[in-house]
């Protein structure tokens, strides 16, 4: 536990000294802001404001930005030779893996928390309007709260996948590219159901939907519904990826 | 403190270590000597618990490195060949992180101590990426000392340093001996000769010789050598001829301005040599023993081994 905490602290601190983390945070918040603004304009006086737009944008951006922040976790240490030292420290391999994972996840959690500023804007817009039109109802908080929990779990899963690829190679670019490709495929997997049944049978499409990362939040958490199977899904992905990553780190000893 | 028995390491088809055995006693500096690719780093990586051996036993401070890996690792300070540093951290931040991983009590205080020990306290706040190669080496060394380990394993610690830094580091390693057992690898033979109590020479995954530098010299029956320089009518060749007839001399050959005499069985032939020079009507200018370097021991043992393999 103590060792996990030590590794966690260093990893998290590391994000705040590296420029790429700030760039990613800047880009994510900027893109979400643009999308949020456009959405707000489109809905004005037609539809009630929707807080989950921020979250679905965040989730989509994660597919591309998570690899940028996880690719260094192990690849950099392998290349710099620091992994050799870490593996001769009196800590267990899984403590190193879990510490790094939690550090990266904490950085994302901070990023996710910063997006609460948009919810604040929505709250002020909806609740302080002096002449509410019938269409301008109060902000629906259920999907927002559920959404934050869901997207938080979702980002944990993407980080675990990104970290796995980082442990696979000492080349950060390859690690980043591979995890981006895999995350993208897993993210759009549920779209297979849109293809004609002659190309993709319904059974295959259903299987793809079940493993797709998007399907486990878009129809549940973002609707304000917390279903245990979705929680298990993300927790399971994290657990399996952490387990495999630990094995991968261990295997460096045998190579 | 370090005990290695029959260590074998195979990388697929390639055998890096063919069952080596050696020991290092407490408070000893053990030099691990060999050409590049001899298996030095492999042995050290096994001893530090970075990777397991294919077979054989390695114990550090009484703990089996494979069975009780964590306990053994706590007793070791390790400086790998590529100094493992995080460029984005400050010197102090890095050392404090290492101290925390090593569960050092009073981290801040201990960090200051080792910084002073390696003479880096004036750069404690600098980013590691901004300090020079020699300083990085010292920070790496500080890292290996942070938990005051009984055993220090240093993989080619002097590589890539300038001569002044090398001299500094060597005397530093010598000073460590009072509290630590030090094992360090090098392919520079004079280095091992200067600072080691014992030397293990390894080549192609096999130990070819081990012992104190002095012992190794006599064990390999290299005898001793004496340099003689004289002035007079006779030239170098004539002098060499004369001196080779002295009793106890193996052979003599011209070298620089004088003659080098190879002596059998460490006999003291100096008086006889001086007498021979004077008897021939020459003036004796210089007569001194020439140390046989590990270079020569090394060449001797490695070529002998090569010859065996070829036969």
C-alpha cells in the first residue's frame, strides 16, 4: 500500500511538470468548450439544456488523448533505464503498475473535475432565468451525476488499456498509436449493428456492442441510470488490463 | 555478503553464464573484470533481482535473491550501467523519491547526507536534465547509497567520466569499504588493480581467474620483472645478453633505453644484476621493479582460454 502511494505521488506530480499534460488539458478543455457552446446555441429556446454534452465530448476525446498521456508510463522508463532500477527496488511489480495507473487516473479525474465549470454555467443559465419559457425547464441533474460516474469509470478503462500498450514497447510513439487504434475500434464497436445483417450478422454485432466501450455509458450512465453490469464491465476491463500489464512487466525479467 | 554458486543464465540458445561461482566477504571491494559482453552485467542483474538465473544460487546478505527477493533487494544498492534518472525531476526530488521507495526513515535528512557525501549538495534543486554527465553519475551513486545498504553493486561506474572524475570516484569507492561490501564491474584493468581487494576475471560467461591482484600475479606464474638501464660501451642487445646469463633470470630483452629482465619464481636477483652490470664495466643508471599489470594477466588468461577452446 505504502509503495503504491509512493509511486502514485510521483506519477501524478510528473504530469504537472511535463508540458504535454498541460497541452492535453488545454486541448481537451478548449474542444469541449467549443462543443458546449455550439450545443447551447443550437438548443436555445428549443430544447432544454443538456449537461451530458460535455461528458460525451470528453469521452470521445479520451479515445485520442488518453494514449498521449499514458504512452510514457512504462515506455519512457524502459528507454531511460529507470525501469531496471524500479524492478530492483524492494517493491512488487503489481505495486508499481497499480501506482502508475492510479497516478494517471487521478490526473484524468482532475481534468474531468475541471469540466464541472460547464455544469456550473448551465446551472446558472437555467435556474436564474427570470422568465422561464415552457421549453426552458430546469437542468436534469440525474444524467449529469450518473454521467460523471460513468465517464470516470470509462476513462479508467481507457487508461488501463493505454498503459498496457506502454508496457509492451519502449517506443512511446508505437505505444500511443497502438492504444489509440485499439481504443477507437473499441469505442465505435457498437456501430457494427448499423451495418446490414448480410455483412455483419446480428450475433456478431451484438458481441461487438457488448465489448464496445461506448455502449456501456451512452445508454445507461448518460441517461442517469447506473446499471451494475456497466460498472462491472469497466471495473473488469481495468482489472484485466492491470493484471496483464503486471505480467508484461514481470516478463521483462525473463527476456 | 555476496555468494554465487554455479550460476547459469541462458538467453534462448545463447548461454551468457556457464555456471560461475564466487564470493565477496564483508567489507571487501570485489572487482568484476572482463571484456565487453563477458557476462558482467548479466551477473549483476541476477544479483540485484532484476532477472532470475536459469539455474544456480545467488545469495546477498544471507537472503536468496530468488526465494526472498524483496529482503535481498533491501540490502542492495544498485547503480546500473545506464544511470537510471528521471530527467524531469530535481536532484533532491529524485533522491527523496528513491528514499521513500526504500522506506528510509527521516528522508529529508538522509537525502541531505548523501548529497553531501557525493558532493552534490550545491545542485540539489537543479533539474536532472540540466546537470553534467559526471554529476549524473554521482546522483546515481547517491541513489544507491540512500538506504545505507550493506552491499553495493555498481555496473561500470567510471565509464564516460573524465580522468579527474574517475580518480575522484575511485577514491570514493575505496572509502566506502569501511561500511559496505562493494562489487563493481569494469573493463579497465588498472582500475580494478588500484581499488580492489579481490578480482574476479570473467570471459565468455566463465570465470577465468580470481583472487587478490597480487595473488593472481603469482598464481599465473608470471614471475616479476626488473628494468635495468646502464651507460657504457655495450649497447642494449649486449646488455640484454649479459643479463640473461645471470642466475634466476628467465630472459632479458631491450625495452626503451634499457633492458627488461624477466625473473623466474619471484627470486630477488637485483644484487646479481647490479653486479653483472658493474663487472662489464658499465655504469648503472637505473634498476627498478616493473609491476605486472592486470592487463597482462588478463591477456594471459583470456588467450589461454581461447587456445583451449580452439584445440
